């Protein structure tokens, strides 16, 4: 069964410190992984996807198939990074995208 | 030029009532979804339509009935509303295919009293 696990409900990090939001997945095939972000009072939006191998707003995420992880990282946190972050997986033929429970990132001044 | 738009933004109603939420996308996507975000911010898929055809129905109570009059619209009708239905409902759309990301609407905050 497909599953996405984000072990941290809340992560507080000081401004300028490195950030790592954890995501582990369970899927038997080759999934597509995404990170979505929801800033306060805004809609959910795509942050990045593993296939693009890009850095968005300083964030990167590497798919580690051995560890079945897709952790989101940023070397230096900024206050505007405070938001809710969701890891998501797409793998079925029905285009279903399932989400982890989300991690609230709080950047401390 | 909003890509995915939902109405209403807020909906407050009493238990037992019937209500509808509308969603429209102008991205030319074939697939549309309804997600429910509960008070703990947990986001769960409810339904997915592809070209007006239901392809995902995630064991949602029968009181919830999606309707897709065309591929640009996906409405959600809820009968006999219950307290537990209070949540934010997000509409989303995407192209077909595994790599296609979701484009979300702003959400509809439903409060059942």
C-alpha cells in the first residue's frame, strides 16, 4: 500500500540554521515524489518534485530509494519559510496523489 | 485569470442541511480532485475525475456526491451535513500522468454547527 510518513508534526528552527523536513514513503514500484507548501492564508502549491532535480527558494530534495526517503533541505532558514509542508507521492495508474500528514515549519527570529 | 477557483470561500451551516461547493479550472487539465483538510491539517483525497469520469472514490460516505458536468468543472454536493464534516475542502486539477503536479484552489472552509 502507498504511504507517506512525515514524522515531525512541528519543526522549529532558528533563522539562518539548516532545515531538514523528513519524508519517508512506502511504495512497491517507482513513485514520483513531490513537496507542497501552504503559507499562511494561501493555497497549497507545488514547491518541487524529484524528477525536476531543481532548487526552489533554496530548498532541495533528493530521492533515496534505498532508504525510501525524500527529505526536504535548506542550508539557511529564512523567516518567510514558515509554513506547512506536505510530502506527496504519486505512483498508481489512477493518478492518485497521496499526502503525508504535513510538518509545520516555524522559523524563529 | 485564476487557475482553479472554488466557491464559496466560507460556508457556515447547520447540521442536517444540504450544501454544494463548486470548482472550476481554466488550465485545460483533464483530471480534477477533491481533498479534505481536517483540523489537524491532514490532507486526504476524496474523489478524482478524469474527463468527467469518476476514477477515485476513497470510501467517502454516500452523503458526499461529486458531479462533473464537463472536464473544467467538479462540484461537490453534501447531504445531511454532520459536525464531523467541518473542514477545509480543496479542489485541485492536474494533467494526466505521474509527473503532473496538482494545482489547488483556495479552499472552502465548511463549518457545521
